[in-house]
C-alpha cells in the first residue's frame, strides 16, 4: 500500500533513508561511487538531503549518531 505520509508531522529528529540509483546522480558523484549501483540518501522531514552514503547501515548509524530517528522510505 502506498499511502502518502506528511514527514513534517513526525518531529524534527526524524530523518528518512532512501536508496538512490547512482545513474540518477550528477556525473561528479557517479565518479566517486566506486562502481556501486545504489547509494543511500538521508533526508530531513522537509525533504532536504543531509547526507549521501554507501549503504543503509551507515545511513542509520549516521542518523543515530546525530540523535535522529531514521526511517526507511521506498
């Protein structure tokens, strides 16, 4: 089920983690992806990207290290 969620209502410390296809990123980022097909973006509730990392585990660790609650968005 694909139900829209208003992330801004979930609190300021909530961030969401989503997979990003490397092919959809700017060429300079693609060049740094070291052959990976997917990276993971961390976004705040307003949708602003805070980080782009190599895997979901690192994205969650980074969020928690900064006292944020990570959620997975597909």
